[in-house]
């Protein structure tokens, strides 16, 4: 690797890492407020606070990594122009095209990291965060049941009495349940009960080693012994409607591993898979875009093009998000829609690069002849 390649690579890498750290601190500060509010309100146990924040940080990398390397290259190139290092390179016959080789090295590193984060780290972190939320929901449900007193549900469908909590606080012991319905009443006595989180908005009270008595409206009685018996809890904030169910399906798909997505033929799974695979290409386009947008005049400051670059990034990322919806709905070309956006961006970058090379060519040729 040439000295120029190493110099550019270290400059871009240092700037990108600095931007990444700043963005992580900003996002983690915002996320910490929400997590702390959940702890204060009892929805999240205090011992899970740091673990939850750690998984939140990993999931955020999927979003902030492309922006970090984009701004990092812009700031690094901005310093080259501010300190007249680019002018010295042009005077030495080194044009913008000479920076493509170090950019190739840097891009390969960024693409490897981005595909690891998008395809492996972020889905795994989402799944681990979901498991923590299930544990927190279970503990919260049990903590809301007071031992030694009758606890009525908000909808009045059942009344629960427990004698004490287990030593590990994961179950309640010596349980009595009286349920009410149109068909009749039910009575359950059990040695223990715990909350089972089946999905994000579906929870069950699971009784173990007990008796079930059913009294119907006609006066007949049925009795049964059981090893396990479940009663579904009514969630006041459970989503209803097709759109809400689609949102739950999307959340579930985001938590699936990439290997599972390969075997899933649903439209939402295909869209998620295409999105993950296109993340490295998104990073590569941003790196090339930063290279051509960083061109600044001698009297312009280091951040002369930063505003325009951020605007282009917002438009580019929003267009990708909109096109992702067309993939989920199987509109236009389906999965090829994402690749078409990147292809259009590649053409735009090529035109901008050609214009810059055309402008820099006379200066480089003059320096070479001298």
C-alpha cells in the first residue's frame, strides 16, 4: 500500500470513527431516557437497564454506520481542501481518480462491517432485546399481583388470589382463580402460576399442578386435574386491524436471522432480505458520493458542502425507504426496485466524477508537463 493510500485511509477512518462515536452518544442519550422511564414506571427491572441499552446500541449501528462513514469521508476530504493538501496533490499530477484506490480499500472494510451488522448483529440484537422485553413484561405482570389479597382484572373477567411469591420471583405459589363468562364460571386452584409471554401482545397465566372446576349456566359441574393450565390475559393495548397485524409481522421479520429469511417465501421476508443485502451497496454509494461532493474552492470553508451532502443523504435514504414499501407490496419490479435506485445513484456519481475530472485535468496536465 502506498503512503498516499495509507494517509487517506487513516484520515477517513479516524473521521468516521469520531462521527460514529458522537452519533452513538446522541442516540444512546435519547434511548436512555426512554429506558429509564420504563424502569421508573416498573415496566423494566433495574438489573436489565445496562443490558437493554447495550442491545439498543447494536441495533442503532444499522442506521448510523452508513451516515458515519459518509460524514467521515466528507470531513476528511474537507480537511484536505482546507489545508491545501488537495491543491498540492493536483499540482503533483495526482487527481481525484488517484483517490479511488484508497477509497476501494476503505470501502471494502466498510462494506464488510455493514453486511455483518445488517445481516447478523442487528437481527440478533433485536431478538435479544425482544427476549429481555418478554422477561420484563413477565416480571411486571407478576409484580402487579399482590400476595395475600384478591386481585381483580381490569375487565372483571377473573379474580386471582395468591398466597406468596416464589424465591426466584418468577412464579406465584398457592393460587386460586375465579373466572366469569357468559357460558358460566370457572374455578382453578394450583400449586403455582407464572406468566408466559407468547408474543409481543399475547400473555397467558400458566397454572401448574392443580384442579379445574367448571360451572355452566345449567347448573352442571365439571371437574378435572391438570399438570398445566393456561388462561389468556386481556391486553388493553393489543393491536387490532390488518395494519396493526402487518406491523407486528414486520417486527417479527426484522428479528429473524438472515438464514431464516432465505427460507421464508413471504413478501415481507423477501423485502427485508433485499434490504439487508443492499446495505453494503448503500454504504459504497455514499462513500463515492462523499468523494465527489467534497470538492471545495480555495476560499470555501471545510464544511462548505456539508449542508448539501446531508440534504442529498436525506433524499437518498428516504427514496430507498419509499421504494422498500413498493417491494413489500410487490409493485413495479418488486425486488429490483432497490437495485434500480442504487443504479441511478451510480450514474449520478459517475457524471459528477467525470465533471470533476474534466475540471482537474488541465491542472494535473500542466503540473506534469512542468
